[in-house]
C-alpha cells in the first residue's frame, strides 16, 4: 500500500514485541478505508505462529454491556481456571453466565487482563478489535484499561476506530496511530493507477488535495469517473466528492442497483451487527426475494458471508440516512420481529426502540428491562443509555422522571458526570416525590466533586442536609447515608462551606441518631459529638465509632465512607487511621472499585504526610498516578501540594497550586497545602513565616483538621517570640493527650511542653516525648523529637550527646525523604563540630513503580498479590522485580528487604 510503510512498521513492531514477551497496544484512528484494511491484513499476516482473536464492533450491540468482551474471552475460557476466584466470578457475571452482585467494571478489567495474560503465556496472542467506535461502552473501557496495563505479556492489542470523541476519552493515554490521508505524491500515484486514463498532473494533485488524500475516495473516483469527467469536475465550480459529498456519491451507486437489492441493503444498514440470518429473514418479511443481495455485491457496496459487511461506513451511512422515516420504521419493525422469533431479545429491544414513534409504554418497558439486565451484569454505562432511551419513549410524568433519575445515577456510576448532569436537567423537579427529589440533590453533590464545581462543593453539605430532610420518615437508610456524606462534604469544603455552620451540621447529625440504627447510629452519634461536645466528652463516642469501623464487614466499611479518618485523627490514633484506610484499599481492590481505591490511596498519601513520612506519601501518590493512568484519566493532574512542600518545591509554586485548588471549592485541600508549607518553613528555620501562616488557621479551628497544626504552632511560636500563643496551643495539646492517651498525643504534648519548659525541666520532657513517639508509627514525629532534643543539648553545651540525637534524626529524615529537615539536622551537626556528608538516595535509581513493587515484595507480598493490588499482570510484576534486583544488586527478596530497611 503506497504511503503506509511507517504505519505498517508500527504494527509489525507491536506484534514482534508481543511475540518476544513485550506486550503492547495500538489505537488506529481515522476515516480508515483501505488504509485500515492494509493494517489489519498486516497484523493478521504477521501473526504466524501466534493465536489470533478478533472481535468487531456493531451498533446493535453498543448498549449490550460487555458484548464485545464476551466474544473476545469466549475462546479463552479454558484459562479461567488459572485466575483468582473473584476475577472469574466477575467475568462470568459480566458475561451473563452467572447471577450475583454486579461487579465493578475494573474488577472485570483485571480479570480480562489476567485471562489474556494466561492465554498469551500459553501462546503469544494478537487481539484485533475493529470498529471500536461501535463497541459497547463497558467493553471499550475494559479494552482500554487492559491496553494501558500491557507491558511484559505476550499480547498485542490492536484497536481501530473512526474519529470518535467517546473512544478518545475511553482510550486516553494509549499509543495512537492516526491514519490521515496519503501524502500528495502517493495520492497522485494512487489516483493515476485507479483512473481509466492519464490525468494532467496539475488536475490529479488538485483532486488529491480536495479529497485530503483519502485512499478510498481516490480509488472510487478513479474507477467511477473517466479521466475526462475528473478533468471537467476540476474545471467546473462543483467540488470533488468527499465527506458528505462522498456519501452522496455512494448513494448514487445504490440507486443504480435493482429496487429489491436496494431494499435488502436498507435492511442490512439497519441491522448493524451484520447478522446475515436476521437480515435475510427481515428482508423476506418485507417482500425481498432470495438472492437480492447479489445486486449489492456486484456493485461492490457490500459483501455477504456469515456476516454482512459494507465496503465502508459511509456506504452504510448513505443508505441508512437516505431512508424515509416510514421506511426506517418499517425496516426496524421487521428486524424486531425476526429477532424476537430467533430468541434474540438483545437485538429485538434495539430495533423495537428504533421502530417506536413518540411515546410507547410497552417498548419503554422492554428497554427498561434491558437496562436492568445490563445493570445486573455491571454495565452501568449501557444501563444509563438504555434508561435514557426508555425515558424518551415515556410520557411526561413520574415514570419518565424515575427513568431519567435512574439513568443519571447509572451514568454517574459509570463516570459519565456530564451526561448525568444533562439527564438531571431534564427532570421535572416539581413532579418528583420526596425520595426522588432527595436522590437528585444527593447526586448533584456527588457530581460536583467529579466536575470540580465550586458552588456545588461549598454548598454540598447544606444540599445533603436538605436531601436528608426529604428522606426523613420515608427512607431512613438514605437519610442516614446523606447525613454522613454531609459531614464528609463539610470536611471537603472546610471553612469555605456555605449556607451552613458547623453547629447547625452537628445538631442535624444529632437529630439523625434518633431515627438511625446499627452502624449509622454509632457514626452519627460520634460525628455530632465531635462537632458539639468538649473534646474530653466526645472521646468515648468517637472511640466507639472507630471500634465499630474496625469490626465492620467489608460491605459496611465501604458503605460508611471515609469519615473514620476524621475520628482517628481527632483521637490522635494514627495506627488505627492507617489500618482502616489500608483495609478499605484492600476491599476496594478485591471488588475492583478503582474510584474508591483512588480516593483511599490519596487519603493514605495525606495521612503519611501527617505522620511525617513523605517517602511513603510519594509512593501512594505514584500509585494514584498509575491508577488514574489505568482508568484513563490525565495522571499529570495528580498533584499533592503539601507533598511538594515537603519535597522542597518553591513556596511560590506551592502557593499558586493551592490557590487554584481553593478556587474549585476544596477548602480542605487548601488547608493541607498551607499546613505542609508551614512545616517546610519550620524545617528551613523560617519560624516567623510559619507562625504567621499557622496562626489564622488555629484561630479559626475546623474540627480535627486544626489539631495537628498545634504542635507546629508551638514550635513556630517559641522560636519566633510568640510564647503566649505557643503556650495556649501547648495547653490544648495537654488536654488532648489526657483524654486520648495515645502515644502520638502524649508524645507531641510532651515535646511542646519541652519547648516551653525551663532548662531544668526540659530534658525530662524531651526524653518522655521520644519514648512516647517511639511507640507510634509516625517516623517524622520521632525524627523531630530527636532533632529538637539534639538542638537543646547543643544549646546547653552538651555537644557529644547532641550529636547522638542529631544523627538519629538525620537517619530518619534521610530514610523518609524529608530533605529540608535533613538539612536542618546537618546544620546542627555542623554546629557541634561534626562534618556530615550528604547521603545519596539508596533506591538505586528505581522508578516510582519499581520502588512501589520493591516495597511490597520486601513486605512479603507475592507477585499475584502485588499484581492484584496494582492492577497489573504477574508477568509485569516479575518484569519490574527483575529490574529492581539488577539495579540494587540483590538476588533474593530477603536481601531486598534488608536493603530497603537499612539506614
């Protein structure tokens, strides 16, 4: 094929890599024509000795959840026994083979990745998916998910598509090959070769330019027009057929074949799956005699084998859109009846919907049932589209609004926030019952988080309370859930929260306890106490809620959300906080709930900063970045401003990022960023700047958010001459320590007291602080305890003892990658007379993903466990571990663990 050598080489390289265990994927886009045919032929031709699996997209299957995936996976069913049971169950439910709770689509994705990897291990695999723009939404997302995870598997995945916004979103991040037109020289050569006679080079070049080098257009023009006609078309003011004009050109070809062949072609155009049996029987119902398809084949408009394929999508488009409304309804009606007779309700409902005019309750009910079937298999996107169509067929009123609301909820579950908002906008709000109105309000708050709507976020807690009021007395479970979510939204917006005060929120949560039961009652009692009661009085209720979360089953843990973070932080129980989050992450991974996992990993990254371990925080951030890449989001948007501050980013850069965060309504994230900057300023010795940054946040406290700022304010106040503010903060810490009793609370309270104590009392305070902090899982806090004690020892001229404490601090800060604090410890050591060399990082130049996998392997996790946790195949885990071993010069996991834990 002229002009396609580099494109063919990319396909050859993809398949060659898979043959050698270096898996990969390629998305081929464009008005593909014969260019696609050449690439697919190349893929199939190069697959000698490899297993070839092919699945095409069909419009009739575009709302059948996992239809394409089922056709891809069916030939590999023998390998299911090699997969974990949870993945097998997800795949079987998605395929409609088993019943059960609808699986999250990303668990289905991990199962498909594992299935393909297992098949590829037995024999290198080439998987070709043609017309991906017609593939159902669930299959498309899973294929894109799998494509982004291919690395060390013997799998080549090739997807072809016309330019399509839906595919572009789903396949974000995949390597792409855009099939544009031929270059001018190749285009002229192809036109010359196709034309019936010689063309003037000037005319040929002009035609090539006007057709944008479209190979199919050039071949058809060359064959269907004489050289004279092409010359005349250039001379005349009429444009050369291309785009819509090319559709007109094809329609002219259609009109030249016999009427019965035209009618057969219309039936084929309406039945996009290409099912020849369905097409022939429907055509027969419309009076088309057997053999009528031959006319279309002779005109090279379509070919008939087991399936019917059109020469080009433009041919089908030309035929379908040229039908009158009456013909279109008649054709779809015949196809509906045949599909019903053949026991294909999936096809029948598609055609029934297309054949309906205006409102049709019976058809709407069929479409709704198909939507429920899709939802039962985990097909939220297909469910949303089908319910939207069912609503279109439903007269205005409560039933229509119910279908629109359910469609919006399904769309949100599938990640289609904009579509969900559009569906909500179509609701007749005045006709909704209280439960429906409450659901709509709750959904709008969730969608505000998706689209970063400032007003929706800052007013989210108030909106959820109004939703809870609507649920009151009619839907107690929804009321309780809305109240808990209102608290979480308050933490999201924090002091930027609008239309609601914290005391008002606390009182409404307390009212909710009366109508709640079980775990929600415990949660609401604790949250209202956290807001309304003095700290020491609130501690028992908060501790009871944490214990409830620790013993909750997996479903309850996910249903209750992340409010436990606030309570564990309020109790200064960092160990319980991390354990709850890690368990939530484990449950989310097992269920394939990647968005829950994404949020949980992000929160773990924030908690690690509170514990003073930026290295661990960075690893979680990289996991989030990798996860969002797998989902198809822009991983470059994964920015933790507080982490950047800890890691040494310029203050102005962090402030600029924080300002942008605040503009979207995320007041809580802004506070986290400001707190990180204050810690950085303390590390750099800019105590007055740190005090000025902390003081406004402490003076306007927001629940437990402000608790962890108190130790920082004490240090900043003491070192900047603001001892009164420092003493007030230290007194509050003492209250927390007495009521909470955790090692963390006692450690920071003693450390704060030591900073304020006279020299005669300070040493005992520092020693007790370090003893308490050694019992925590907060390395940074312990390092700072050693640092402050060492600085005090140096100040009182006990240099030898100071060096011991400062060396301990430096080792901790280097291990947790806190460069500013490490530099401060070095400066203090230098002041004692000790020369300290800067240690290079001991990671051997590992990439973030390699470092994450190395850490998990060092902790004893198997390749299968690591793969399931990171949503990659075991082949990819093994690939990365081999690189880690080589870089670190270790030969076993035991040596790896020793290397990573050594100072």
